[in-house]
């Protein structure tokens, strides 16, 4: 049991160090994506194409029965889901999370 605890501890420390060093030297793609959305200002009324041209491609998209659709962008520690009307205009942000 002692050897298992030691190995577990070493792995946990390695993962923690990797996350700290990685975010310092590689940057956090989630924070970068968040900043792109912040720079856009209000999304209301913008088309999906307008948003994609500024922040990059969507991670996922689902279509609702009324032909409205939800696009989700996610990277690293950030995700945002945006509801678009059937005529391709942003109605609102339905989820946003920055860890």
C-alpha cells in the first residue's frame, strides 16, 4: 500500500506541475478564446459566420425542432454556447464558463 501511495503522489504532483508549467509557457487556449469573445462585444444580432470569422470554428452545433440552433465553442478552461434563430442571428448566450 505504501508503494502505491508513493506512485500516486508522484503522478499527482507531475500532473499539477504540467498544468502550471503548461499554462505559463504555452498559454491557456481557453483564456485566449474568451478574450476573442470579449473583443467582439455584444453578440446579439450577429450571424454565426460573423462570429466564426473573429473567434474560429465551432466545437459543436445542434439544431432544434424550430430550426434555431446552438453553437458551442470550447477550448481549455473556457466554453460558451450561443443560441441562434432560424434566420442565423444570435439571440443570446445560453451558457458560458471560464474555470
